C-alpha cells in the first residue's frame, strides 16, 4: 500500500532501501518473511519518501502520506 501511495515501483523502492527487488517481491507476494534489519531499511526508505505508518487502532494498521 505504501508503494502505491507513493506511485513507485519495486525497483525504485529496492534502490531507495538498498535491498534487492527479489526480496521485496517475495515479501509482497507473501512467499517469505523479511529479516528485521531489511524491514527497517524498507520502512525508513518509505518514511523518508513521505509515508506515515499508522498503528493498529482496532481497525487494523495502515499507511498514509504525510501532510
């Protein structure tokens, strides 16, 4: 959802986070987990690009663009 909000592709995010496209694709397709350090790199890259992560509030966790 974060990538869609930013209108960026897997290759773009992989470059921004310094991870492989295969890692992101596997994770997005629910074919494997992600190491904590890799997850943190992706999260930091998305946050730097303008995504805000919304914590669980009874309706589920989510993302939105920062104002």
